[in-house]
C-alpha cells in the first residue's frame, strides 16, 4: 500500500492551520463560522486530509462522515444527521460532553411512533416550538420526554438515543420523567446500537412519505442547531467550551451529499443566528446543491475558486455566498515531493543502489515531481511501485520499468484519476485525445471520433468542461499564458502510455481503424493542422510521430524571420511533443538513440544551420525540461517526460548547439536570447 503522508506536506499543514484558527474559541465570542468546501479531483488527497484532521482534533467534538459511502448504503439526510450527532456526542476526556435534548427526543418520537399521523404531529410540535418563545420549547421537550419514558419495551431507537439526552440530574424536564429515563438507561446499557437506531429511523418513512420525511429532516436539522447553540450559550457552557464543533464531510458532491449539504445550509440560513459548527466538506466536482440561485448561482465555467498565494503556505478559500467559502486543494510542490523521496530512499535500505546523481534525494524528488507534477495519489503510488522493484535494479531502470505502457502502475493510476463511471470507449477516446496539444484540438479533431458514438462524444465533452477533471488554465495561473486547457499532466502522460500500448494497425486497414495507434493519431492531427494553416501544431505532431526533419525545417524557416523570444517559445513547444520512443526503446544507450535520430544528417548536403537546429531539437526533445524561463516557456502545455534522459546527459550537447547558433546569428537580440537559453542548461535540473 502506498504511504499517504497525511498531514506532513505544507499543503496539509496550511489547511490544518486554517481549521485551527476557526476551531479555537474564546468565551463570550459568537463568530460566524462559514461552511468551507474543499475542491479537488480524484486522488488529490481530500479523504486523506479529512482523516488527518479527524485524528488531529480527536480530543474535541469532531465527526467525520463519507457521504458517498453512506449513500451507497441507502442512507438519507436524516440518517446522516443522526450519525453526525452521535459522533459529536461521544465522551471526550478534556471536553464537557454535548447533549442534544431536542434532537434526541424528537428522533425517539419519530422512530418509536408507528403511526404516521403521530409522527407528523410530533414534528409539527417541535417545529412550532423552535420558532416560538422559550416556554413553548420547554413544554414540547417535557411532552416528548414523557412519551420516551413510557415507551414499552424500550426499542432500539429509544435506548440508542438516550445518551443524547442530558444527565437525569439536570433540571431540563420534570423530576419523575428524569427518573424514568435514567432507569431505562441503566437497564438498557449496551442494548441499543447506533446502527440499529439508524435502521429503525430510516424504516419509519417509506417512499410514499417523502414529503413527511423532508419535513421531519428540516425540523431535525433545526433542532440539532438549536441544541448546539443552547449548549454553548449557557453560562457554564460558554465558559467551559474552548473549541467549536468540527464536522468533516467527504464527497458532498454525491447525491446524498448534495441533499445533506443543502439541508444544512438551509437550516443555518433559516435560523439567522450563529452556531458553533465548523464544517469542512470535500468534493471532487462542483456540488449540484450550490448551483441553485439561493446559493449564489452556477459557477463560472473553467474557474476554480480559491487560490494558494504565491510563495506563501496559506489556504485562502473564496466566499461564494454568505456562510459558504470554497477553496481548492493544490498539488504538492517539489520540495514536498522531495521529502517523500527522501523517506522512500531511506526505506529502500542499503541493499538498493543509490541513484547515480550526486544528490540522490533531490534527483528522485525532481524526477517524480516532473512525472506526477505533484499529484498526491500519483506521487505516493509511483514511489511505492519503485520500492517494489528487485533490489539490484537501478533507479532510472525502475522508473522506466514501472511506467511501461502496459504496466500495472499505469492501469492503477488511470483507474484512480479517471471518473469512476468512465466507460471503455471513453478511455480509448481520452487516450487518443491526449495526443492533441490541448482539449480544444481534441474536441475538434474528427479523426478522434470517426467510430465513436454520440454518447462517448458527450462523455468526452463533459470531461473537457469539468474544471476538476482537467487542468483548466487561465491567465492568473503561473503555468499558463492564456491558452486553452489540457488534462492534468500526469493523466496526460498515463493516457499517452495507454495509447502507446495500442498496436499500430496495418496501413492497408485505412480509415478510422488506422487512426487507433499513436503514430496514426499524430499523423491525422498533423494533416488536419496543416490543412488549416497551423504550421506550429503540424510540426508538433510531425515530431511526435517521429519526423524530426519536418519539425526542424519548421524551426529553420522561422529562424531570423520572427522575434528571438518567439522562436525560443516555438522550440519550447516542440520539445514538449510526446517522445516517439517508449518501452524497450528507452533501455538502449542514450547517445545511441540520439545519434540514430539525427543520422539522416549525414546523407547529402545539409545546410549548416539546419544541421545545428536539427541536433538541438533532437537533444532538447529527449532531454528533460531545464529551469523555467517565463519569457519563452509559458507555452500553455504543461506536458513533461524526463524519462528520455533522466540524468540530463544531453545538457552539454544542448549548450553546444545553442552556442553554435548564437555565434552565427549575426544579431545582438538573437545572440543574447540564444545564450540565455544555453545558460538554462548549465546545471542539472534537480539542483
């Protein structure tokens, strides 16, 4: 099992600090605690963060629920609320136990009264009491307590809910009733379970009683919040309770999560008063409950709310509407991946050869971050797979081995990153679409859709427009120059691996059948780009298909005709074309692969500048990305694959070719720009 490193990254600690600042409470304070929605795609570590926070806050009232799992069990919002209350009601060593008299007595009445009319009457009584004067609430509490104390047989629903009530010595109902409830509690210890309570409660409402269930749910949410406000509002409670109540909700974008989130936000807004409930919810997509006008309207397309300020470790969510803030869970940055790499190298032990690089920790952290771009699940599973290789295998060989197109890791990560309900046809379409320079080209390229059904095209379009399934870049993001969106770099790399595993059909097959393999897909996209006059894109796909000469000729034609920064940006775009060689070909000696790429230069007369540009393009294509130069590298394509040359052995060759071009440029701006690019390759990229 891959290690999760929960709570150890700067990202997780930033979320923890954000929660801590809101969780700590001063006596007499009544802060307004907004519900916080934490957005992140699959594998981004949402569940891991919640698990860490639940353990970190275990000494205070805390509840953690997975609403997707509860929904699969057929639970309803009324069951989720009950499970939440039971967790907040647990005894804490350093915290006065919370009680829920209004909620507990109403659930007992609802669960124990078999007659629908009686249940509805109890709900309406409590509904009126919660908005009426304090005396009316006390009267209803006494009536429900009297009923609970006289229920014959003490069914599961009653015995399980009794701990939610205050101690019998407290003056909250009549003395005789308190004694009766205390006697039932003593006799039934261990006789009622929370699971049994939820089953009993859920069975009281059938499908035909949906309206009654919704009314009961609304009143129970009101009673729950009213109990919390009273527990913290009393003189003793205000003094003793030094923290708020922490509620951690996972997968609120599930059908049950949407219903529960809407009910909770409705209840808080309806109350018009602050409560001590600190809610942190996570979602892998924008919850449907927030699309309604009451919650601020639909989200802006292609925009993720909330940002991580540059050079700061702060989680700063963005207010969507009053009472709700939304933020995103960023990927891990390089130094966080290096921390995990250091631990992986330590756990590998002395039996495993150390990396060949001078600083093995920095090198492994860099290469893993280049491959995964800090995707938490991808980083954890890649490091775990590397440790499972035989002890005598070097680290570079391990990386290539575990990322073979048909490897178990590629399949496992694709399953982790793609939508749960992704069909096999969608998987094939996404693999072909990964060959495009961005999702816009993938959607427009007819070659990708010749044999696909309308349903698959709709699935693909849904994927492209889902801000959390893709890497929607905008001008405010550091990695973008305003170009259209691309898939997450790790997902794109994996999809390209999957595409590389597709056998290239015989050319005689023709048509769409010939467009299934990697080379044919790139050839078709190249033809389409050339037909519409997109020379740069045509050169990109030519190089990805293995035609180095065409891509080099494009650069040679542009040399001196465009501005030097524009030419360097074009070179940067081309070097990010997916490597044509994958699998066993990468096991061949590096310089042998490089010379094989440029061997055609020895045939006939080749102009010196074109020869230099061809060698330069071949070297930067195989070699890893250098340190970023924002003047030329902001090309909107985050794709990176360092496995062609993980040791950066070609950096010397790249520098030499840049210097040769600079000497013969015969232009101050060109010479300066080329020398700056050469300097980027002056040291190893992991240092």
